[in-house]
C-alpha cells in the first residue's frame, strides 16, 4: 500500500499583535490630548509633532497609552491591562512667556526650550535674530510672530509638519520661504509670521523632521536639499 507524503508546506498561522486594536477615534483622542499638553508647557513643539506621528502609526491601545503615560490628567487612553495610571507631579512654576525679542546693532539667538507667547514681536535694527521654534513651548495652537527688520536680518525656523502662514510687506528688502515643501500635518498648530522689512530681510525656514535635534547650520543644509 502506497502512503501519500505529508505536505511540506504547512499553512502559516496569522501573526496577531497583542493588545486591543486602536480605532481612528481613539487616535484622534490621543492627538487632541497631546495638543492640550503642549499648550500648557509639558511638551515642546518637536515633542508634540513626534508623538502625534507615533499616534497616527499606532496599532494597539497599548501603543497609544505609552504616548501619554508620562502626562497627567485625563484625555489619553489606558492600556488594555494597566495596573494603574501614571501620574507626574508638575509642582514647578512654568517659565515666563517670551513676547518681545529685540536687537539693536547686534544679534540674538532664541533656541532650545523656551516658551513662546501667543503673540511675539521681534525687532532687529541693524542687527539680526535666529528664532528657533523646534523645541519651543507654545501658549496657543495659533501663534503670531510680528517680525520687523530695519537694515538687518532675521531667520525663523519651524518644523515642516506644522502649518506656517507668511505675510507682511518689504521696502528695499525681502522675505523668503526656504526649506522643505512637505504639506503640513492636518490639525497641526499654526504659526503666522507677519514680516515687515525696510532695507532688511527675513527668511522663514521649514526644517524636515529628522533635523529636530541638529545644530541650525547642519539643519539648514538638509533643508536646502529638500527645496
């Protein structure tokens, strides 16, 4: 009696990720919570954009819960099996918001972790500014920067994932928009830059996400390649 050989190729079992699958509504809920924490100073603009990107790529509720585990208050999602909420104490006083940036026959740099007011006035008279918003804390989802350059110059740096609107006018000067042309993320914070030049110039740089921790000189080189 002839026996049939056993098949060598066995059907593969489907790969099932542990945890409860997240829904689109749950992802949006976490994104909204992250945005609210950013406007209270718990997340910088770079941290917000990084976590939002991870939220939209999350597969399970556990993935989403990890994004808000170090943030206090409601709004995030609890893991599918969590021993309890993670609470962080925010007893320290929040840093003062920056409303004015002024340079006269000199230059200033605003970078690192700093708090940006809902409206900032930046003035450069025969001087210049570097205003780096990548790691700034925003007081509002809608921030306005009034940039005035008189025989001077100014560079403003923002992540390319946020919404940037540039307006204003120039007399014997100009305003440039440089860097990445990638569309802003839907629902991202908006930064409105009103640039006024008198024999001066203002450049607004949209920096790719991978430059968030780079020095500005190196970040600008990568931004130029993305133009």
